[in-house]
C-alpha cells in the first residue's frame, strides 16, 4: 500500500490537532495560571 505526501501530511496534521486538544484540556483542569510578568522574564518577590 503506497501513501502519497498529502495523505501523510493529513495524518500528521490530524494527530497534531488531537494531541493539542488533549494538552489544552489538561491545561484547563483547574491549574493556577502564572502571572503574566513571569512569562515576560520579570522576577517577582
């Protein structure tokens, strides 16, 4: 069975979307979001 480039690309894209959706569900599972200053590299005391 031969796969063309578009079939492989579509499969990788679909897997990527599934993995991303699973990661987003875990991120919103009640985890406390860090302050935006920490994302910018500004240390907080």
